[in-house]
C-alpha cells in the first residue's frame, strides 16, 4: 500500500512539475486524503466491539486504493480539461496502475461482502488482470519517451492563482463579518 501511495505521489510530482502552484495544492490534497482514509479505519476499529484485524486491514487497503484510484482519475480529468499532453511513459504508468487499482478495489470490495468464497473465483481472474497491466506497462515503458513540450501554455496556473486570490478575499470578508458580529 505504501509503495502504491508513493507511485501516485510520483505521478503527480512528474505530471505537475511545470505547475508549482497546482503541484503544491495536489500535494496537500493527497496528504489529506491519505490521512483521512487511514484515520477513518482506525476510528472504526477503535469503536468496534469486536476488532477483526484481517477485515480492518482489507478495509484500510481498499480505502487507500479507492483514494489512489480517485486521485489518478482526477489527474486524467485535469489533463483532459486543460489539454495537457502526457508522454507515452507517464500515460502507461497512469493507465496501467489505474487498471491495477480498479481490479484491486473490486477484489477487496467483493471479498469484504462475499467472504473467502469469492477468493476461489478471484484466483482465476487475478492473473488475467495482472497480465493486462503488464501488457500496458510493457508496451508503454519499453523505451523512454519524454513528455512533449506544450505548444501553448495551459491556463492551469492562472486558474490556481485566481482560486487562491478569491479564497483569500472570502476568508478576509468572513473574518471582517465575524469581527462586526462580535462587537457590541
């Protein structure tokens, strides 16, 4: 799970290297979501009268894989919206790992609901999924292909800066309203 989190972190770092403001925001969102998923499981385990370690570990792994999958999907949507071109290698890592995450989430979810009986079926499905991931990675990572330089600069940083400025204005405005309300 930790290596997977590191992989998602690295994809964001490489993909957003040209956009420092957006990379900083993505780093904060990543850290928050990983901590949130871990905390959710720990609180659930703490409040449960019967703590079953296997089930809790499966739930933690599933939740972290869901967060990773959502973040990768968000990255793909971000690049599609701003028409940022990815290199063949980064696309391969992203899509291959996305397929791996999707199959892992399906496995962990179905195993949680259907029990160990599902595992017998999964032992036949899992090698096919793994082979698919290896084919995607093998085809895209066989040789190095640099990320192409953009022909026009996307408005990603400008959108981020305007979002930061608007948020600062709203926080300042809310603070002034709060001070007015507190005065007698």
